[in-house]
């Protein structure tokens, strides 16, 4: 039988630390922040952050894509999910498209990955 106490996949509570995993493909670390590649679905039945679609994170919002309402709903949903101020986030690309790039300041890629996908 294997001794589970000394198995390398155990967590740091047993004195063994796991190597840090690279962030998901939709997260990119920049010099001044972290960017997220997002595919936004407006007019959804509820606001929710979905699964990764390769190099994009799927996000659904109930707001319509009129007068930037869906973009604002996206940023507020991210702020709430990440427990990070909305003022530290900006939409840098995709103002009128479904594919968007959001830049987030003052938080690490690892913290974002952990809160969005539980890594």
C-alpha cells in the first residue's frame, strides 16, 4: 500500500508544497496589471461567470448591449466575484464586440485564477 502522508500531491499542511501552476490561458500578466480575455454573452437569463473556452473566459450578463450596459454589468460582475474594486478595472478592447479584454490593476494573476476557476 502507498503511504498517503508523504505523497507529493498533498497540500502544504503536511509540509509538502505544490508547484505553482501557470494561470489559465485567458489570463495574461502585464507589467502594470493583469488582463482577461472574455467572451461576453449579453441578454442572458442570469449574470454568471462560466467556463474557459480555450483562451477566453465565457461570461453571461442580463444587460443588453446598449449604451455600454453589458460592459458595465461585466465589470461589476468581475468586481463582485474577485472582491476587488470596480475602479481598478478597465475595458481596454472590445467595447462593441463580444470578445473583450479587461485589465485589472492591483491583484495577481494567481489570485484571479483562484477566485474565478478555483486553481
